[in-house]
């Protein structure tokens, strides 16, 4: 039985949201040996940078649907606070991989790193 396998009494416990990256505004993730920065919105979670390497906007976020096989407009998206620690880890890593590819593309097109990263962050909004 499940009770015997889990060693628990069978009592139902309340969902405890993940704490991984709680309070973080940015994290740096190693993607294939390259450190990649990921911005984390406190409500929506990790924010992928825009194609071309520009900073993410208010509607750019990693999206998990409320229900399986559902499109993810913001009103149907799970909040970052509802992600488990495992979902948070996967979401941040997938966003870091996406950011790496978008940065590589931007650098190939521009011939230099996009201004969003490093000391030139203010240029991204210009």
C-alpha cells in the first residue's frame, strides 16, 4: 500500500510552496560552462530576455499553465509562489538556456554582446 511505502499515517498535508530562489531578483546559472544571468520577478518568476538580448519586459516570464495542455496568457498562468522547488529549479534552468541562446544570437547579429548585460545596462532601455 501507499501508506506502507511512504511510512506515513495517510494524513493529507497542505501544499507547501517551494522556497528555492525566494527573495532573489537575479541568479546566475551555469549553462554548459557559461554563467548566465536570469532575472526573477517575485510574482511571475524567471523572465527570459528578449530576442536580440534586450531586457525582459513586464509580460515576459516563464509560464506554467494552471491546467495541462492549456495556453498560458497571464490570467491562466500559475504564480511563482505556487511553484514547487523542483518546478522553480527547472524553470530557472530552462530560462537560463533560453537566455544563452538569445544572447548568442544577439552577439552574432550585433558582432558584440548586447548592451543589456554588463556595465551598459542603461543602454538597453534606450
